[in-house]
C-alpha cells in the first residue's frame, strides 16, 4: 500500500482497483460454469439439477432423461442433486416415430 507522510507521521493510503464487469464475469465470482449439451452455462453454487432443468429452454419437460458426467440421474433425485463446477450435463428428449 502507498504510504503518505503528513507532518512527520506516516499514514497508509487505501488502494482501490477498478475491475471491469466483463472481467468479473470471466472470473465467475458469483457462480460456477457447467456444460449443458456442450453449451456453457453459468449457475449458482446452490442450484440443483431440477432448478437448472427448469430454466433450460426445452419445449416439453416430460419425456426427458438427464445424465451428469456420463451417469443417468433418476428424476426423483433431480431436486436434491447439486451440480459441481464444470459438470457435463446431457439432456435427452424422447421422440415418437416409426
């Protein structure tokens, strides 16, 4: 820290650094990054798999399966399943056809 001299005594001057918002977002101070179907997404540290799925743009929430880091997570665990930094989430939707 810079030191200022005033009348024989030393005083410490506070130092402030301005950090651009874009840099703060890059540091990911308020959350963490995960990958959903190979797209990166920032989420909060307390977000569950269910809360993430609720915010993903999927037309039909029924008939989907979700895997995290190559492990299928049963639907009844989504609400209590907390994601980790850089988790690889794959969402698969069932389709009909013949």
